[in-house]
């Protein structure tokens, strides 16, 4: 059984995400906002007309509301095979398969300094490349005690090279930065890409709002 999870970027119009397989179950969540909207979808939902696009849950902050979605307004299987002729977020593939986003993104960054333990804030010694790294990026730090710790950037002021500009999800002691990854797990597919199988998200209200980040969990 295959399972993937990560972060994609919303567009506000239909988005195709190449997973490498057609999933049997999907959860997409609007992370980083108080409502935490989500769509839950299974392939069995697609076997009937009502709710074929999944069920949406809107607003954790207020009274939750639920809605059944048509496959033209929610999530549906995507067979892939399409040739990308224009690079945009309408076609997204794994960041690790695109050179501009793959692998270690730290550049000349070498050190992490924990400035305020209580706030889990600190800074790196050289500014982050904010086009590919920032909120959501994994960061591996080898502490002075010899422990290799993986954290994630959850907030960023400026480019992170001044005191308390970087907030991590855990308080990591000062140490050597050995890896920084891309802040998204799916990114724009380059022109000439043959799209893998995956899903198409036709929703534009809950989990596909332009310039917002969303979490995806998909199981084959």
C-alpha cells in the first residue's frame, strides 16, 4: 500500500496533483487558518452521484458545517498521462522530482542559534532563500550534544538571519544546520512533464484557495 502526505499550494482553479498512483482515500486540509476546512474523499464515494467529490467540513473555529460535493466541485481521480505545456500550479508534481526545489536548499547556511527557548525562536547565520524555503520547510540540526534533530519552520520574519526571526515547531538547541528542505512537497510541473496519476481538485472554496497552503494525505 502506498501512502503520501505533504503540503501543496492552492490556485483557486482546478489543480491536478501527480501522486504516482490513484488513491482510494484522500484528506485535504486548510492548514494555517483558524477554520481548518477539510475535504474527505474515497473512491467509493465516486461510485455514486451524490457526494462523488467528497464531504467538506468547514470551520472549526465556529459551528462546523458539512457539505456533500459533486465530482466537479470536490476531489476526483486523475488518470495522468497529460503533457504539461504551460508551467503553473494547475499541474503539480513531487518537489523532489524538480531540480529547483529538490534536495538540500540550505545554500551556505551552516549554523542555527536558539535565541528564546520558551518561544522556540532563533536564527540562521545566512538568510533563507524565501522563494523555496520558509514556513513548512524541514530543517535538520546537529546539536552541540551530537543529536541530529528534525524540526519544521512554522513562522518566519524577513529571511531568518536575525535574532528570533525563525520559529520552529520544537525548541532545538544551537548547532550545525545540515539540511533544509523545500516548504512544499508538490510544486509546479515543468513544461514537458508527463503527468503521473493522482487526483484532481476542483474545489476552490475549502482546500484550493489561491496563495494558501494545504496538507494532503493520500492512500492507495
